[in-house]
């Protein structure tokens, strides 16, 4: 996330700020995922797997009672995390 994007998010208040932060972070994650260049995985006795090893990412937002965590839960962007907080990963959010 760029510094200018962070400044724009920081100026906003309340739910608008949470929405802006989520959208900025979501976009940054999508850009990073799109720019990944997989390294082929080689397993002895098998053909190379050109897509490489599988991967995933997530964040845990703590505390769960923070305004941002509440925003994530309210808008189906996250779920309760084991051990506390709100889990946000690629499997969270409204299904298309």
C-alpha cells in the first residue's frame, strides 16, 4: 500500500475509513498475487508442476472489538479467529 493511499485512509473517519482501508488492503493483496511468478515444483518420479507449490495468505485483526474488526464482521469480510481476533483470508467474504 502506498504512502499516499495510507494518508487518504487516515484522514477519513469511522465506517468510511474502515471501508477505505479494507479496499486498499484488498487491492494491494490482489496486485501482489497477480505479480507472483511461480517457481516450478519438482518431485522425483513426477512431471514438473509448472504452477509451483500452493500458497495462501491471511491476517488476524486484533482486538476483535476494534472498530475495524467490527466492520469486517458486519460486512462479511472476516470470521472469528481461533485464539481471538478476526480472520481475513481468501476464503472470507461474500461469495460471487
